[in-house]
C-alpha cells in the first residue's frame, strides 16, 4: 500500500508561505539562542510597531554561549503561528478569505471566520491515518540509549532558546505540544505547556491544574493506578496542530482528528519508538519519555504570559527515552511573557472564538455579536468584553455575562457588556462605556470563588479570587516583570539594527526588573543559563521529591526555601524544610519498558 500524501502544510511549507506573503523576517546573521534570540523578537512587541506590522522570525544561523553553531542542522522560528492576526489567519488556512498582504485585516470578521472554522472542525473531524516509520519525516534520525547522554548529545544538541534571558533558569520549549492519553483509553490529547530542559535526557513539564486540562487529568489517572505515564513532546508541528495546543477541545474527539477537520484532510501519524503513543509524522522533532507520578522536580522560574515571572514550583520530571527528528529540523518557539505577545494573540483569538460560539450556539444568546479578551499587559484571561446588539433584553445580557465567566474556570475576572457602537479592542472606549453607561449599585455584580488560573502564584492563605474591580497596586512582593533583562534587550537591539530591520522605539515596558519576590540563587541560575551552563541548574534540581509530600504539581517554592548550588565545590545545600526523600533516583531504564 502506498504512503498517503500530505494534503496540508507542514511547518516548512508554512514558513515558505509566510515568506511569500511578506509575513516573515529571515535572519541569517549569527544569533545567540542563550542571550539574544528571544530579546531580538521581543523588540517587535515593545516598539512602536502596530500588531498588523509585525512579522514572524526565522533564524537560520543560531549559535549558543558555548560557541556551538547549529546552522544547517537545526533552525529556530518564533512568532510564526500567531505573531499577529494575519499570521494566525495563514496558520488557520484563511489567507484566501482575508487578504493578508493588505496593511490591516478586519479583525472582528476574522474572529467570526475563526469561530466558524473551529465549530466546523469540532463537528466534522477527519480521522488521522497511520504511516510507516520509514516514511515519516520525523523519524529520519532516531536517538536512543547512549545517544541521549552527554553535554553535546540528546537535548543538549538542540538549539532550544532561553525565553527570558536574565530570569529564566534554562532553555525552554515554549511551543511544544505534549501528547498524553488516559490510563484506560486511547483518545490522545495535545496540549501546549512550558517545558524546562534539565539534562541531555531529562525535562520538567508544567501542566496547569487550574484550567482542568486533559494532560493533568490523564496524569491523575496514572497516579491513581500506580503506573508510569507515557508522554511525547512534539516540536515544530504542522500549523493546524500548533493551533490545537492552546485550544479547549471537546474531550470526546482525538485532537489529531480535530486538526484534520481544520484542514479538511487526514493528518499523517506514526507510532513512537519507545512509548505507546502516536505523533504527527510531519513534525520536526519528537521527544519521547516517561513520567513517574510518584515524583516531582523543581521547575522554573519562567517568564509567563500574565506578565510576571512564574517562580520555582514542583512539576513533572520526564526521563527521555528517545528523540526523533528530521535531518534539518526547525524548532518552533513562542513569544510569551508580558503581553502583547504571540501567545496572547493565539489565546485571544482562540478563546474569543470559543466563547462566542458557546454564547451564540450553545446557549442561544443570538444578540451576542463579538467577544474580545483584552491582551496588552493583562494577558487575555482577566478582561473580557462582550458586544451585544442594541436593545438586547437585560435578561440576555446578564445570561451572557455570567456564562462567559464560567465557560473556562479562570477566564473573565473582569467581564464587561457593551453596545455595538463600542469597539471591544479599544480599551479607552470600553472604559468610557463603563464610566458613563453603568451604575455600580445596580449594574455591577461581585461574585466569589473564581479559580486563580494562569496568573501569578497566590501566596499565604489565598486559594481563590473574586470577580471584582480591584486596586491594582502591589500588596506583597511579586516576581519580576516577565521580560528579558535590560542588558540583553540592548544587545538584541544592536543586532536588530545590524540585521537592517526597521528602527524600533519602545512604547511600553521593554525590559524586566524585580518586584521583590526573587532571590540571589535564581539570579545565579539565570546567569548560568545565559552563559550556556544550564546543565548545572539541572544538577541542582535533580533530587526528586514525592508528589504527596509537597501537595502535588505546581506547588510553589518560596524564595526563602530554595536549594543552593555552589559552583566552586559542586555542593548542593537543601533548606531545612526540603521534603525528605530517599537518595535513590527513580530508574527509567529499558527494563521498565519491556511490556511495550
């Protein structure tokens, strides 16, 4: 039987399409992935450039702080999934409906088209088709065993960038898609979650609990069953799959099949080499491994899309058993951190489309015209604006307001209903409507017990939030602003100018600084990451703790209770309150995989 053809764009075809449409900067000068790559891209988000003027970035000459040059072996692209609304439209396959070569696109109309396309994909999934390993581009190179071990092997051989130089403690996969399935089922879920590189054969993954994601729910099933969990991280996925990761998809449909529904063609899949999972055959890199749910590892700090650093916490330690890849691979990285960012665009358009579909089609509130989740600085999940037709009955307005706050458990801390003459993307217009069209005593409703969700970690005895207008001043020390430190932004600005790109001028916060919830040890970890010595940070956190001893994944590690690593002696000092655990590290050797 012949191998089915690929009837959809892979990442390489997508990049060529962006280039042809004038939506891609191809950067051929050497760029250090540890110091300068993400700050370089960040300049297009903190300058005077409007969203419509931004482009994706494709780096073909990536280096690192250890003097390695990855040219010809592995490239890096950033902001190529949702760098702006135009790029998102291309990723969605809507470039023929919306002329993305124009200065601007009709964002409200695009949002409607996106919502319709998601609705079609959910209702008309296309089953993925399996192909043989020898025909899968992602299996051109297969690394297992000793090929994964060593400072220049395995994960250490890939140009994985630092996302927030000066604060992040290691390179991160920021756009990787984790593939998981239930312990007693076959339905595969793809979720985009940050992934901390710890060693040449070990990563640590953060799956957000508060959003009720399937990755975490699947992990719970393996923990309850007392079994190790197979996982796979997909890097450089076809754009139709890259869109799936941050989306909230129906739990009854395989995510590969939903991606097929988006493009109207079967996605080609292939069996993993060391775990019982399927992955997209046309991906660039796949990292296979196992999680022992009885153990967790310290992970972060990492610059998050809510605009603050996510400080150290306990998350899922993954022992890598295989890396498969294309001979010339491309790593997809995503600009997140303080909005505006690529992750903000993708979540705003995704969440807005899902909420609009829910209000109009599920609840039948037909007077709803638009839904916008404010992005800049806020980071999408905190401020929702719903546009209603003029003279919509008050009962329907309040049904829509309340429904928008419960669809996703931590979205909509501030939710506003406005008339159709208000532009929901213009915050000044929305504030104007609030100031002159709402009476607080009768038009405000304050509710309690909303999940904190994707936000700075709550400290003390706070376990939930309210749906309220709040004083936005500091109440306690907070983690640093999630932007690269000033020195790295300035270095990147020089490289930007050297590359001959248009002048940039900051119009908002453009570098990170501390707000108190930080410590010298995390500064040292960040310094080592910038200098290419991130493997030392993996040594610092390699002592695992038992899941039940620390209260479960995402349990925070305070700045006064962190582990100290002495570079001179190699000695690791643990705080008095560090959870006791046996010295033996769990064994993820091949014998544990024999049943497969």
